[in-house]
């Protein structure tokens, strides 16, 4: 094998290794985020049907109130809020 071929082969091997390491780190970070999200939202699984229905009713009321209040917002001549 020539020196040039050997050098190209080494470069390809190094690129593949770096890609492997980079992806491994990304997957590790993704696993951490998933675990954190699961821990933060675990309480949702413990809600009863009644709790969920009450939360949805409250959310709907707040959305309706926000929509109604949105019509009362002042208008600016230049279009900025």
C-alpha cells in the first residue's frame, strides 16, 4: 500500500471514529433529556379521568377569555405591539 493510500485510509478511519463519538454523545444527551422529561411529566400519569376533565375545562375557559381579551388590545399605527 502506498503512503498516499495509507494516509487516506487513516483519514477515513479517523472521520468514522469521530462521527461515532459525536453521535454517541448526541444519543447520550438525548437520553438525559428524555429521562428529565419523563421525570417532570410523571405526575400526569397519576391523574384521574376527573382531574383531566377538570383541567381541560379550565384550560378551555382560559383560552376563551384570552381570545375575548385579544380583541381589546390597542392597535398601533406602525403595527408593533
